[in-house]
C-alpha cells in the first residue's frame, strides 16, 4: 500500500492530419492554404474553421495559425475546437476525483479501472494535502485507510470461499468478481484509480476553466493545473490564453481569459 499525492498524465494518443488528403481537397477546389503550424490539433481546428467559410487562397485573411485560432477563441467559436482530440491515461487520482471528472461527459470518452474485476489488495491511496500537512490528522486518516483496506482483504477471502461453496461449478473469475464487487463497498473514496480519458480541445478547456479555480476541490484543481501545462506544450495556440496563478492558500490555480468557448 502506497500513499500518493501527485497525479500523472500520459498522452497515449493525439490528433494528426493527413496532408495528402488535405492537398487533394484543395486541388479539387482549385485553391490553396497557407499556414505555419505543424501541430495536427492546431491544423485540424484551423481547417475546420476555414471549411465553414471556404476561406482559402485569395480569401485567406489571417495567415498564421496562431492568429486564426486566437480569433476563433476570441469570438467564442468553440465548436471547431471539438475536432482536436487527445487520449490521456490518468493515474494517481482518487475515486473521489473521478466522481467529479465524469460529470464532464460531453466531448469525452472514459474507461476506468474496474473494482469488480481488479484485485485491490495492493491498492494505493490519495491523501488530501490538508490532512497530510498535520501529523495528528495524518495519523487518524492513515489508521482509517489501513483498517478499510484490511477489511477489504478479509472480506474478499471469506466471500470467495463462501461463493465457492455455494456455486462450486462457477468459474474462478466469476467467483472472484462476486467477492470483490461486494468487498469494495468498504474501500474509501481515497482509493487510487486509473482511467483512459479521451477529450476534445473544447471539453479540455472547460475542465481546466472550471476545475482550475480557487473554488474547485484541491485534488482536481491540481490535476487541472497539470493538464493546463501539458496542453499548453501540446497545442499552445489552443491553450495559451490560460494563466497559471498562485492562489491565496499558496497552491496553484488557473485563470481563464475566456470563460467559455
């Protein structure tokens, strides 16, 4: 059993653009497209916007991707941001956090670790910073987590034995699933989980905006700040209007220049 305090985000998939097919489209329509980005997500957003008005060739006004995408964001034309998608593998977060994250269902795809099938006898746990910062509350929290975890291990063992007696012909996988799905009821919200979180740029901007504020729950705010930094490296033209700020409690948050796009 480990006590964790930092989330981790792995980018396992990102948007790309098929240059040959884009050129075929331009040739078929006897036009051209001048841009300067080489980042697939930024290019697909610009392409989507230009398709809406066929603003290619002589009809191009803004020549740089940064200017074009920046204007889309300034004007609040967020629908074209939905074409840029990332697949993020997120670990080191609690089930308490994912209860909040899954509320952002629009524009996302979520696949989370199953406590029915996965053995949590070696589970990790996320300790809130406000608890970890005080020895007395840390001790209380640790005792509670350890007791819950031990109860889970004992319940799985006893329930698996009982199910085997009642259903001797049931495959072991099914027996263990029945035991774990019942035993997980004693595990705390602090139990660490993992999920593959796919989201488009518009959805990610909204998550960062809402969950990066000083009113957000501290653990998910930490994730929002980390997500903001990551996306600013991935696609700066889509996320560079966000600012990482220092909050009154000394932690970091995110200030959104554009509240909702």
